[in-house]
C-alpha cells in the first residue's frame, strides 16, 4: 500500500509505503507523486520527497527493478529524496535502488530525514 500526501507550506510530497508491493504499485506511485507535486503548482526539481518505508518488507526483484527504473527515468523528479527505512537488510536494498541519485539518502528516523531534506 502506498499513500501520497502533500505539505504545500514546505513544498513537500510525502509517501507512506507498507507491506509487500507489486510493480503496479510503483507505477501508481509515480503517477500519484507527479499529481501531488502538480497539485501544489510545482514541476520537476521544485519539490522535496519524503518516503516513509518503515513498515515495508524486503521487496521482490521486480519491485526493486521498477523503483530503479522510476528513479533513473522519471520525467518529474524531486529536488531531494529522503527515505526512512528500518533494518539493515532493507536499508541495503533501498541504498541499492537509490545509488544512481546523488540527491537521495536513507535515514532511520523522520527527524534525520527532514533535517537533511531542509538543510
């Protein structure tokens, strides 16, 4: 399950992900992320993205590949991407997904993620 919301005062798109995802969930997330940014009147590179995956499990290779493709090829990208991830194995998987972006990082807590996003 993925839920996307916005915080217009901070030009922030927030995504909450949990459980075991499917590649179709990743495609829907891409649409929802873009719609959220556009609902604030923001284009590519004009918003921040905070993704809370603390309740997500290790994902299948299909889902990992879908997220890697999204990060590499999205036409609508966040200026910075912070991901909250618990557990060493899940953090390793997430770091592998985002390794192609210099402006993305993984954090254990929301406070750490927000501090980095807004620094």
